[in-house]
C-alpha cells in the first residue's frame, strides 16, 4: 500500500515526473530511488515524445493525436495539457487551445506566464489583431546623439525605417546618414561621395530599393544604392525645371515619380524614376495663392499633400499639380515639417508634437507631445514594428514611440521549433510579437536570454532573422469558378508575372480551387514562363471551395521558406467562392500562427466577398487589381517585406539526456528597450 501511494503522489506532484528515470538528473528532476514508473506513465511518455517531435516538424494534427493519446493515459497531467494547447494553437484552433491551457492553469500549472498567454490569445479572439489607429503614443526608448561625452550624431532631421528593423537617420549637422538597429547602435555610417553630403534634410527609400537623400545646402538630391553607396546626383541649383533651391522633403508616387518640396523656389519639383526633370507646380493659379513655404510632402494614390510652414496649412493637389483644396485651414499648425502616410492618415510633425490628419476630412488627432523642454520634431515615420520613430532636431535625439497599450502589455514570445538532432548542439526558433500579433523585427543577440532549467545556456549565438531573408515561397491559388472563366488571359499573365518576379528563387506552388482543390504544380518559378490554363487538371465549377484551397495551400507552406504567402487570383464574386468547411476565424488564425499571408489579385473591379476580405485583412495581405498601371511585380516584393518576427539561435546544452528519454526544459526571455516577454517549453535529445 505504501509503495502504491508513493507512486500516485509522485504522478500527481509533477507532470514532468513521468519523464524522469533516474534518481537525480542534471535537469534537476528529483525522483525517489525506489521510484517505479507505472505502465500508464510509460505509454504516456512514448506518445508524448512522439507528439513533441511531430510538433517541431510542423505536423500539428499528428501532434494533437499523439498528445490526446498521452492524455488518455494521464488525464490530469499538466505538461501534456500545455502541449496539447500549443498544438491546437498552431493548428488554428485557438478555442480548443484556450480550453486545455485553462485546465492546466486551474490545476496550478504555468503561473503568471501561462495566465498571460491565455489573456493575450483570448484578447486577440475578441478584439482582433490590431488596435485602434487613433491611440496615444508614449516613449518606449530614445537614442541620444551623445553618449558619455562621445558624439554619435548631431541634428537628426529625418528617418527612414527599413523592413528588417533597422533605420536610416539623416543627421543634418554632422552631414551624414547613419544606420541604427533596434537597440540604437550604429550599424553603418555614410558620408556621401568624395565631397560628402551638404546638410542632408530628408531620406526615403525608392520603389526599386535605392535610397534618395535631399541635400538642402547642396541644392541637389543624392541617389544611393540600397547599401548606401553613392550612385549619382539628381537636380542642380537654379530656378528652371529640374533645378532646386533649398530642397527639404521627398516623396514618390506609385508610378515611381519623385516629388521634392523646393523651399527656395516655393514650389514642388517632379522628376521621373530615372531622375530626369518632368515639371514643377505650386505657383499661384486661380483661387490658390501659391505655396509660401513648402515643407512636408506625401503622395496617396492620385493626391499630393503639401505642408506649408508659412501658412500653417496642408494643401491637396492632384499628381498633375492642379490645386484641389485646403485640407486644413490656415494657422492649424505652427511650423509643420515632414509628412508621412500611415493607416489611412497623414502623420505631421509640428514643433513639439506629432499629429494625425485624416486625408479625407482633415480631422486631427494628437499622437504624442514631447513636453515643454526645447524640442523640434522634424520627422515621424512608422516602423515595421508598429512604432513611430521620431527625430528631434533640437534635443538631438531619436525617439521610439509606441502605443501605450503595447508598453503595458509587453512582448509575446513563443519557442516554435527546437532541433536537437546534433545534441548537445541545439538550434532554437523563436517568434516574437506584440500583444496584437504584430511581429517584432530587428532584434539582436543581446536581446535574447536562454536558460535550461533556469541555468544560462552556453555558447548562445543568433544565427539569423527571417526579416533579413530576401526570397519567399509562394502558392498561387487559381479560382476555377465560372465567374473567373472569362478572364483566362488575365489569369495566365498574372501567374507569369508573379512567377517572373520571384527571379528564379524559391518554390512556387499552384493550387486550383475547384469543387475539390488540388495541387497542380510544385517547382521552380522560372519554369512557368509558358504557363497555360489548359495544363490544369481541375475542371471549372459553379463555385470554388475557397476555404479548402486556402487550407491546402497553407498546409504545404508550413515547412516552406520563412517568408511565404498565398496569392489568390479571382474575380472575387461572393457567390463563386465558398467558405463552408472551415470557420473563418480558425482559418485566418491557422495562417497567422504560421506566418502565412493571403494576397488577392482581382480580375474585375467588383468588391471582394466579405469572407475573402476578412481573411486577407486578418493576415496582413494586400489586394491588387490585375490592370493597375504599375503591374503586379510588387506582389512578391510586398510578401517579402511583410514583417517576420522569427529568429533562429543556437547553443550548447549541458543537460543530461538519460539516453534521450529525459524531457529537457528550455526557457527564453526577450528584452527590447523597456519591454520584455518570456516562454518556457522543452524537447528531447535523440535516443541512444
């Protein structure tokens, strides 16, 4: 009786006990010397081990089956409950995941860490993945121009965030452009050609990836390659077409034309994508008195918005330079500077504040105010992490501004994959997000702290970040419903254009969305130059099972390249695409939890069905019209530039594996400025 009681108490005491087979192992699991594993524990251990291995291979349905079997042997084991929740979460069944996590939490397992995970996932399901765009910001961190008496930069006047989390900063006083990472460290420093920059006032990234720097005192624009190497000058000093006097800020439209606010000439100069002058506008005409002091500029579709620091207003023109209206009345701003476009609104810097201006109504919302200290914010640009990066010329600082809710909520860290096949050398893959599923990009090795059973790991090394990848795996879904039948030529050209824009890199899949979706092609994208719909085996149908096609396409992308996406080519009619088998929330969660976006190429100009619009918007995908002027080459580029908060690290384990039977715990903490997050999991070494 005593021995049976001891066994029962040991099982109930810890969900980890069933995996320890020695009296005291290096992992710290204490087991009585006379401990005998029960039959149920042995069976559960085997099923659990298989489940963990399946999970790390991306076979989440298989993992669920194995964990369910393990739970059948030990119904109250909290560790199994936790892992079953993880597998359901990755499979997109977040409701089931929450149920198992709640059971474990109510049993006293997981502490605050599990409670926080439950809260975040539950909040996402109720409120969605994004927060209200009109929310006040607060300082999450600051990068000063001086540190311990050493000058780093002086007079930051403009910032250009990059999709890998770094940011270019134009330093007016020190005549340079510097590249900072998310921790504020200088990664690169560019001083221009041999004669250097002459008071750089703005920097933007052009559509082709090149950088363009506006030199106010030099009366010219400097074109740099993506790495910052000087290529050529655009424009010269003067009053004629293509000439500038004291240029300040830059913008580019969807046809790649370049717009420059020419402060000295009181006008806007326009150049084509090659830097050749086209025309200028902004002079007095009709009821418009003319620009007095043009500063910030932004282009949204067919509209050009220009701030004027002499009138304190913002004016709207069309892309031909015709005056449309005064967006806000004169005197609204004191000294407006740069304008950027974000979330349907204009971000305007004005003295010591950053405000949002609705581009339709002119309604104003104040994002942030820097305080009463001497301050002159000149540029505020959204970065890939949902922050706003602000340059303060007078204070000589670059601020990272975050939504207040994000500062309070911290980071959501998930250990997604562990490869211990070369144990004791272990490779770990982590995903870092904020509370609203937005990836956190640009972290460095110093931002990570890994421990094994609370002991720091040795030889920790950051191997790479998915945000740095420059290629993607793409799955094209072709709508085979009768509504899309009349667009055969457009479908074929779309497939060819998307395939060509992959530049022969990555894997391209084609799924035909018929009554029963099927995979039609898997291979190199450059082999589809002669693609024809006649090669598809899937026949046309009255309505296409879109949800099944999306699920099928997602399944094949689980273990694909870290940057991956689905591109649906469709006429988009609501009655031609069906969503009958999968819950929309679960479908989009499955894609989101595995970093898969849905973009849509529309063959007609009708509105997308509500279901399709929901999935595309929920997964941060874009919608493209097949006949848009700039073509479809941006589709792959946009997928590659979608933020990915996935990181791969390696370390050398000091744990005892007991011939591969021990469950080895691993903890990860991530720090960024004044935010942090944590996750705990475990793995098995290979059997010996």
